């Protein structure tokens, strides 16, 4: 299928959008970035115009022609089914299950608890001070990373990347979550396998180009 007219609604620091940028880059798919600033003016994702794009008021959204797609992991699977090379999921069913489990550990269990809207709710509705909000994020990242490290370390399927020696859907999810962990000053020394895999990923041009600071809407340093 033609790759024309791919449009990604994104925010430079959104980890979910970061996942999709990695997937698009791994597939060598050109795309247009439509910035959605999640902070300015109360958050552009809450505007009436963006609600027409995504009633959830979240990024990312991928538009392919007339089709509008939501939810980062579902978008990544769409990319893999539409443009199979290079694959983001392994050929064997048991290996695909493992990759999905690793990805969902991040996308379903870790990420939602440190999402921007959760932290904003703490601030606006309960007036939770910043140090307590940071401690909340650190706690849940550490809980999740402790489990993830155990799932990766010394597992026979773990290679250069989360599954074998080619990046998969799991790596697309891992790298943005490590970026978030660093933002919130999580001690990563306890997770040597996670940080080793992140380093291997970021050495690849597809991951490097997806870094938040390299996005067109990133603040000028």
C-alpha cells in the first residue's frame, strides 16, 4: 500500500507519539507532523477542532488518506500489517506474544500512571505539590521497570533488543519510557538490561531521529 498522505498528530514530548515516530522511521515511511501542544492555552488537545480528530483528546493520531487511527500500539500494529518490512513483530506466535506482553507492560501498566493528564488532575483537582507528583511517577516507573528488567534479563529470547537482534514493537515502547524515567530522575542503575537495550536502540538512525528534542515542535535550546 502506498505510504502517501501519512499525517501524525504529535507532541514532541509525548511518549506515545514517540513510539509511533520510531515505528514510522523503522519502516522508512515519510510523514507530516501536525504539532498538538499539550500545555499551551490549557492544552490544544482539548480544542473543539482536535476533538473532531480524537474524541479522547489524546495524541498520537495517525491519518492515512481518509482513515484516522488512534492508540499508539494499535497504530504500530497497523503499520506492521500494512508495510510488513522490516517486521515489528516476530514470525513465531510465542515470540509475538512475548513482544506484545513486553509492550503492554509499558503501554498499559507503566505509562498510564505517569501520563500528563493524571499529573494535571493531581495538580488541578487535589493540589498535590510537585515533589509528591514526581514521587508518584518514580514509584510506578520503578515498580514497572523492576518487573520488566526481570522479564528481559537472562531470558533466552532477549538479544541486542527486547526480542532477538532486530527492534520490535517492544523496543518502540521501551525507549520512550526510559526517556520519561530520566525526566523524573528515576535511578536507572538497577536496570542494566533495560539501559543496555535503550543504548542499542538509540544507536540506530530510526530511533535517533525520533528523539523528542529532534522534533519540529521541540523548544529551541
